[in-house]
C-alpha cells in the first residue's frame, strides 16, 4: 500500500498541477474562440481520440498485466505500437477531406491533418510510459505531464491571441506530444530496449485485439455525442454540448485521471498476490463515489455559475445540459473501474463485450432522442448510463463474484455524505435563483461551504476515506514539523 499511495500521490499531483493551467487555458480560449470555431476542433478531436484508442491497441495493458516481463516482450510491444500508430495516422490524414465534407466545414480536415502527425511520434514514448505504470513509478509520468501541460497552455493561448483560431488547439496538441516523447526518452531506464523486435508479436496482437476493443468502443461511445450532434445540428451545438460535458470533465481531470492509471496495476498486483481484487475494487468504488457524487452534486446545482465563470456569457445555454450530464456522471461512477477490474483478472473478452453493450446503448440513446435537441440528447445519455450500470454489475458478478448488495453497501455512506454536503446549497438555489447578479457570490460561498460539510460528513459517517485523510494529514504534519526543527 505504501507503493500504491506514493504512486497515487504523484498521479494526483499530476492532475492537480495541470488543472489550473487547463482551467485558465479553457477560460482564455472560450473567450477568444466563437462556439462555431470551438465546435470545429471538438469534432476533429473526436476522430483523433478514436484513432488513438486503436493506436494504443492494448499495448500498455499488455505490459502491465504480463506476469514475467522481459526485453523481448517490450520490443514486441514497441513493434505493434509503431505499426498500429502509423497506420492510424495515415488513415486520419487520408480521411480528413471526407470528414470535412461530411460535416460541411473544411476546418475539421485541417485540424485532423495536424493531429495525424502526432501518431508518428507517440510510439516512441508510449511503451516507456506503460513500463513506468507497471512499476508504479509515477514520478517520470508526473514530470512529463507537467511539462506537456505547460507547453500546450503556452502554444494554445499564444496561437489564439494571434488569430490562429481552432488551429491553435491543433498545434498545441502536437507540441505537447513532442514534449511527452522527449521526456519519456530522457527518463528511460538503463538497459531498456531501444529497438522494436518481431519475437512475441503474435502474443501482443492476440492480447491487443481484445483489449483494444474495450477502449475503442469506450471512445466511440464517448465521442458519439459530438459526432451525432455535429451532423444533426451544427458546430455551435457541438460546442455547447462540449462545454457542458467539460464541467463534468473537471472531475475526470482532478480525480479519475489521477486514480485510474494506478487502479489497473493495483488490481493486477492484488490479483497476482492474493487471487482476488473484490476488496480493493469495493474500496475504490467507495472512495470515488464519496468524492465524485459530492463534486457532481455541487457542479450540477451551481452549473450556471460554473459556466459563467469558466466560459463567459456566450456559453450560458450549456448550463441546463451540464446539470443532466452531472447525473449521468454520477450513475457511471459506480462501476467506472469495471473494465480495469476485468482486464486485471484476464477477462479481456468479457470486458470487451461489456464495453460493446454500454456504448451501443449510449449511441442508441442518442439517436433516439437527438431530434428533441441538446437537452433530449443528454436525457438519452442518462437512460444509457442506467442501463450500463446494471450491465456492468451483471458482468462483474459473473467474472468476480461481486454481489450487488456489497456494491450498495459500499456506496451508501457516500450517498449520505453527498446529500449532507450539498443539501444546503440546493435549498439556497431553490430560494434564490442563480442569475447574473449573484452567480459569483453563489459560487464563492457554495465552494467554501461544501468542502467543510463534506469533511464533517465523512467523519460523521465513518467513511473509509476519512481514515485515509487523517493518515495523509498526519504525514504532512510530520514532514512540516521535521522541517521546522
């Protein structure tokens, strides 16, 4: 657990150091680009993200779960990563004119062509980063993330200020990839294989063809709203939805992106050493829901304030969308780590089928209600998330023997914590409607009250997370005392 906590500390630091830069960058870009311009990049980014999941091809997961990892396994993974990544980059470049024509905007193709260059570079850092994750060595990953975020913030902001419009975001992503690859090469361990190899490629491909499906279908479902809305309506509508989902994404950036990279190696290590990961999985669910439900509850209540502060007055139409999407995020959070748990025990096919079921329902829900506008699309996603919750529980029950009553028992204290923390704010919002004259006051006062109530609720409910906070506080206090002496 000491190694896990150290890794988690670096991973959390990575997210929290990056967060201010990302928030400030978003605030600047949202005020410099119009909804139409932001929508162009959002649509193109979906294609790049979708190609990126193919590019990964489960290589990182293969390296993490491999029982006896040797040089030939690493060389084989490098070979597969290069081959798939370069093919995806070529397809992205060749497909850019067709995407531009389909969405009736040449900017989509321009962004895609720049993003295609990323795929030529990424393999030279991806395998090394996966090795660091396997070793639970998150220090190089933290430093790479810090330098990359500084670079993308600088390039995107300067580009937008100099009139590059949506292309400022495209060039910033390329600059970020260059920095990430350079950092991974700098920290590469002595003796780490430098060249690809063919021996063992078949084993990587065998694993990757199932593992990649998990993330391909996951990304397809994640990007489906922008792709469907962009065709059914226009780029401005895509941007409104993207800004609404961006508020939910704040939780992903602050918590999930820090926790998820640690969970898969933690689950895999637990399974190798004890033969079970149910206890660790339930603890993870308990921690995530305790943090996430309170955060999403606050954001959902204060959506107008959040949109107005982060994005500016031209984006306030996205506030009602954000409120529904916060509920979607809260439902999905219960079994957010299901795919990592299934991969950790070698249930690649089952994890693949789970993703297919979840994302198919997500796309179906969108297609069924998108004629009713953006709010209808959000309600369609909510219905799909409820279906995904029951489907995930069914798969985990069969694969791990995880009972629904155990999940409910883990989540119940988190629900009490979230309700206690956000109820006063919800009452205030009912009595005094959030508008232009009070949105700053509501955000500042609410942002101060909710964390205090959250800590009190954790203690009163004797939530497992409270003991972690006490232990962390004790260690920080000890370090401060030692430095003071």
